C-alpha cells in the first residue's frame, strides 16, 4: 500500500532514501567514546582472530560486490590475504581452507542457498565463518560461528540498495576491527577512518539531495540499448554494481569493466553516443589511479562515447572531458563506494520507470534465491 511505501511510489525509492539512516544504524554502538571499535557481538575471540592467516569472502550478486570492496579494505588494513568468490562457484573447485581461514558470508536475506552451501562447506573444512546479514535469525547467521548484523531494516524491493550500503559498512567494520585487533602499521589511518565513518551517513544524505539531474539524464537515455560502466580500485566493484542494477531494473544491456582493462579489449565497444559511466577515484590519496582514469575518459570520449562522470567535489581535472558530471562528497579512498553507488541506484531506478518497468518486482527475479 501507499502507506507502507512511506509516500514514495516504489519501495526502492523509499529504501534509497533510507540509506543515511541505515548506514548510521549499522554503525550505532560499534564505535566507543575513544574512537575504537567494539565488536564484542562478533563472538570470535581476539586470540583466534590474531591466528587467522587468510580471509575468504563468499556471496552472490550485490552482496558479492560488497565482498569485492571488502577485499581492498581487508588486505590494506590487515595485510591478510583475502579472496572473494561467487558462492555458487566456491565449493565446486575444492578451495583450500583450514582452521586458520576466516570465511565471511555476506547475505541480505540470510537464505541464499548458494551462500549457505558455501559456508557449510567451509565449516566442514574447519574454518570459522562470520556472517554479515540483514535478517535476524535467518539460516546463514544461525549456521555461522558469529554474525555481524547490518541494520538496514527490512528491504522489500528486489533490487538491493540500502542493504548494500550497510554491507559495505559492516565489511569496513570487520576490516578495521581485524586491523585493530591484530595491530598493523596502519594504526593511525585506521583510527582516522573510524572517525570519518562517523560522518559518512551525512555524506550519503548530501548525495541524495543532488539527484535530480541524474534522474533527468536517465530519462534522456531510456531508448538506449547499452550502457557501460568503468571504475578502478574500489570503483571497479561500484561499476559492476551499477551495471547489475541497470540489468535488473531497466532490462538493458549493461557491463562493468575495470578501467585498466579497457585497452585489453572493451575499448572496441566504444562507438558514437554510447553512454559510459565512469567512477573516478579521489585525486587525493592514490592519485596515480585518478590520473589514469582521466586518460581513459579522454580516450573513450575521443572515440565518441557520451561520458557520464562521477567525481569528487573539487576534482577539476575531469571537467573538460565530462559530458555529464555527477558530484559526490570527498571521502577516504576506501569509503568512496558508500557515496558513489547512490547515483547509480537512482539512475537505474529512473531508467526502469522511464521504460515502464515494474521497479520493485523486476521480471524473472525473486528477492531471495533459495535454490542452488
Ligand atoms: C541485488 O539487487 C539482487 N537482487 C541480488 O543480486 C542479491 O544481491 C543476491 O541474490 C544475494 O542475495 P542475499 O544478499 O539475500 O544473499
């Protein structure tokens, strides 16, 4: 009913709007007064976490994209090797797991059969399993050694939005907590990022306030056949997520690429007026990547692409090459997906509406996939 949708036309719009609160709620009570993380609810003793020598993340779909981003964070802040794998592929290739492996299973519903089978396989090999889940008491957390709940609240729309942002928050918390417990050379950065996390819900809220031009742009692209998405570093999984949203909602051909791969093949796809969304890393921090992506934007534009550029406020280098510029607030490098994903959700939702598609219930899809 309209009341359930809180005045929005679709659950998806309501859930997109709820993201600042979902993010804040997922952080609530997990950062103490001194700026350290308190994750006692993760019932794996610090002693055990110090013995871990590898992290393996399993998940499907949007949750898998959260896992890809988590890999960057975990390897950077903990120096532990981290693999991320589609849950549906995982157990069939006889993965190497033992008691020193921490397996993280990410699932909004907690009922995805592929993810459940992957975690069962990991536990049979003696690994510890930590679930990141949005649904209290669901099967995946029940069968895991520990759980860190995301507090997105119920997600009704089939296309995941607020659950994804809270999965990212939970992944950052786990990565920072592992860094904190194990002690790494990044101690100062870890403390600084924990501080930055406290203001990140406000940044998400600011992005939401600037989405009207994105909706207008989406409407002008309603008759396009293909949209490409490019990103690098944590922007790469964001590009994949933008493409997945567009497939699910707009039923358009969409693909995400790592921008550095462009020259190894995908650049052949670029043709006159092809919309290409580019997620640009911050010019601060890992600025080499920023400069490389600006070159990519130049290259594809020279070949006729219509460039839709998502870049940090104050990043002037992209301006000459952006046919459309979408600004996002500056964040620490690894946290950028929390703000960069939001315009892509709005973009896909508006394209679906413009094409007359059912936004909350896309064809052929179910909210949770309980068969393998
Ligand atoms: C996201 O928009 C999808 N509908 C889908 O990819 C989903 O993320 C995937 O099926 C995993 O679901 P889960 O998080 O409930 O395990």
